């Protein structure tokens, strides 16, 4: 079973899927935090174009079709 990573608003994650090369998402909200009514299994993210998406926390893993956390200033 995959473990859920520690996530926080403002983090940037790169999509590892080869079909989405170069896609970077920023966490805008974490479900279930601070009394949020949003589903706690998901994080809510936004890409550079402003498109919002919901992603399961367990997908935030550095696997082939997962995501990897970008450090400050790191580019894809």
C-alpha cells in the first residue's frame, strides 16, 4: 500500500507521466485541513494556465505515472 506524502499549500509538483512532460502543479488547497469540507483524500492543484484539478494524495509519489515534489527554484 502506498503511503500518503506530507503535502502543504504552495508546494509545486511535477507530473512524471511522459504524456504530460513539463506539467507543473501548485497545491492550492488540501482537503480536510483547517475545517475544510473538501474530501481529505485529495489535494486541489492549479497549473500555470490556471486550470484546477483534484488529485488523490496517494498519487503524489515519485513513480512513472505519479508526481515528484520540486524544491524551491527547481525547474522541470
